[in-house]
């Protein structure tokens, strides 16, 4: 079973987007999950949180029949400030992301699912991973419509430095070359057979 086919809760992303607010009770908020490239909505839930204590808190997620409360813990950072983590409900380990694989009834850390699940990249060949990374770079630069590989480069996002844009385009092109190796190999095999 592939983890990315399920749902994920990333605590850093929730804080960045304002769903979790340090020092206060927040919510309820309407939370949605979408496919990465098509942006088609696949699930929606309600999120409530309490981070009013400096070192601990909780988040409650309601998603269909799932009603789950997960405890939060903050740890001091080396250069100051604090980093928040989920406390996995099954292993009690600290995790930045909790997963709900397809068919599961609760969110838990990657470690609690053990060998039942894997990341999508573990099923991919070297060429497929290169293609996925190139598509992710192109989508980051130009949005979901630019994820497909073609002869045109996505436009430079406003506010991005030219050096960064050029580095990302070069990286995307190098990954495309690796992905194309498989196509050329298959064409050579086909030509030998005919």
C-alpha cells in the first residue's frame, strides 16, 4: 500500500497555513486534501487545536467517521525557538507527519504502519523517480499545468531570483535526460526486434 495514496497531516505545513497557532486555541477549520498536480479534492475534514501551553498541546481531526485527538509536543531548537511535533498515537514517537493510508481508521506515524506501507518512490525505477522529480520542479515553477514535460520551460515565478530559476530549470532538464534514457532504451530494443 502506498502512503501517498492516503492522507497526510504535516505539522509544519499546518502551522505555516495558520491552522495551528502557537499560544492559543484555534479552529474549527475546514481542511481539504487534493492531488498534487490536478488539484482535485479527495477529502475534507474539520481541524481544532490547542497550543496554549508552551510545551504541549493537542489537535483534533474529524474526517468522516474518524474523530481522532493527537497530542503535540514542542522541543527546543538549537538556535532558539521551539519545534512542534505530533506524538504518534500508536508508537508514542515524535513525528512531523502523520499518515492515514487508504482503508485505515486512524492517523499514525510512518513507523507505526511498518511494512504494510511504502512511499511511492519505493515502487519506481530510477527513470520514473527522475521524471517525478522533474515534474515536481516544473509544477513548483509554473503550477500544475506545467508539470507535463515538453519543449517549453515554465515562466519564472514573481519574486524568484534568476539564479534560483536557472538552477531549477537546469536540474529539471538533467532529470528529463535520465527519464528519457528509458524511452531510448525501449526504442532500441523495439528496433532490434523488428
